[in-house]
């Protein structure tokens, strides 16, 4: 195959900027060359340094390839955490590094090809994946693009040689302790020799067929709203998951997990755990990589854990102040105010208040005695992960109010009277 023939089989990338995951091997090098030809002037690269013995050689190759193509390259070092599978841990850490390096409007370009597609489909089949897993990978699924997915490894290597790209072969690709290498170098060749000489083509065709089915289902569930809050959590309405049945509900969960931990959409066990959370059968569940699933009111939420307490700060009455990722407002309370809220009388609390997080076990005064602040937050429906980051208003060394939720009787005023302010908090700093 010639470079021009390869280029004719590559779909043009979109209009936005592109970030090539440049490993130093021929696959990503040819992918970088192709998108540079098709999207000149809006391509840069990132190389992920895995810390392995051969990693420095790969870094040198990636830098040389980038110079050859005239694009900038950023080298990002990662530490692969210990785990049952170094291969899986490295993949997760690599994707996290790419996502961190990616600008919001960039598409990550990888060198995945048809052999990768076939190997992923077989690997997923052997571990018991569903249709989405057998579809393996898509040519484009934002924010990832795989322009070489319709080409075979041998074709890409030919083009890399013809272009004289300074690539390197990672010795790790020959280590048979890695599952993918075992599939690539032993199992698939054996099945082609003894069963079907076009076995990998059959795998790729199966993946393409299932990918078409998967795309249709994904399009149908695409209208289901998914929200990202100011603390990095992703939310999908739980009733839509629980009433859709496990098949479609599971797809919605996969969409949620893929948004939280791109590009991984969850294992069978994680999907089953998420459905139990959505149905209210279990509470918070850990789904790995620092992510948790939890039911918060009508939402199934994937979040990275409890939010840390922000630094204290002052808010004038009236006025606006930032508190972590929140904007706290103190505005004149209209007489028609009837909803549950926090009102403070400026004459009682002073011209300004101190905003801080509640300490463990801290209490707020109520009509008869006092009550734990965390209980007040829970009764108001405030998500557990946000309680350590939610502001209480302090005046004269006492808690005057839990902002937006409840005020102490000694600090409360009457809505509509002069000098009485409503305290509210919402996402977004002023």
C-alpha cells in the first residue's frame, strides 16, 4: 500500500483541533502523518511515558516523529499503579493522562487499526462481554477518533516504511504475559492456521456489525439528559434507567461511566452494581479509579468522592462571595418568600458573615434545643459528598444559618422587612 492509497481510505477529521496520542510506533506515526495532511495547522501530539525500561527509546522516537512532521509534542510521565493486570492498569493511566492533556475542544487521535479491533473483540468475548464490548471500538466516539481503524497493521507498517518515519517497536509488544500479545502472537495465528485463514477479518466484521447495532441504540438514548456539576460529577435521571429495563438501562449506565472515565464504559460487574444503586437496592458503590456511584434524589451520580472543605471567607450583607465552587448570595428577602430557605436579620448578625464548612458533630440552634448540621443538610436532600463543602454562615462565633437550607431562630428575620436577607448558594463562582 502506498501513502496516497492509505490517505484515500482515511476519513477527514472534523473541523476542530486534534491531539495525536503519539507512542513512537508505526501505527500512531502514520495516524499523525495522515491527520497532518488532512488537517494542516491544527495538530499537536502528546507522548505518554510509561516508566518501563524501553520507555526512553519510545520518547526519543515520538519526539523525532513530531519534528519530522513539524508538530509540537508534549511528553507526559505516568506511574502505572499496581494491580492484577499491568496491561489494564497502564491503559487506564494512559487514557487518564491523555484526557488531562486534552484541551476541551480537541479530539484525541489514536493509531488503532483493524488488527486492534479484531484482538479487542476476541479478548472481550473471552472475558464475557456484551454486544457493546464485542463491538470493541468505534472509528469516532467523541472525544476520540481512530482514522486507521479500517486498515490492517501490515498496510500501516508498509506506509510507515515508505514515508521513512523514524518509528520504534516497543519490546513490550512481544511480552506474552500481556493478554493482547498472547492473542496477537499465538491464539489468532493458531485459529487462522487450523480453523479459518481469515479469522481476524471475521472478528472485524462481527465487530462492525455489532457496532452498527450499538450506534443505533446509542442514538436512541442520546436524548436522555446527562449533567455535569461544578465538582466534576456526572448525573443521569435514575427513573429513566429503572423504567427502561436492564438492557437499555445498562446502556445509560455505560454512557455515564464512559463520561466519567473515558473511554472505559464499565465491566459487567460495574454495570450490575450501578443498576442496583439506581433501583435503590444498595447505597454508594465504588467502581474503581477513584469513582463512586450513588443515588442522589432523582439522579444516578458518578462522582470522584467527597468534596474537600473550602477555605473560609466573608460575605457582606447584602453581597456575593465565592465559597469553593459555589456562589453565595445575600439578597433582600421578598415578603412573598414562602419556600424553605435561610433568612438572617442584619441587625442581629452584623454587616457581614463568615462562611466556612461545618465541623464534624457541629450543631445549629433550632426552636427547641439544637440539631447536628449534617442532619439538617441530609433532611434538605443535600448530597452526602457535598456536605463537607457546603457553607454555614457564622456570626458572633455562632452558626447563624446553613446557607440556603435553614437559619437559627436567634438570627432569623421576617421576609420583606428591611435588613433581612435571604442566603442562597449555587454552582459557579462570581
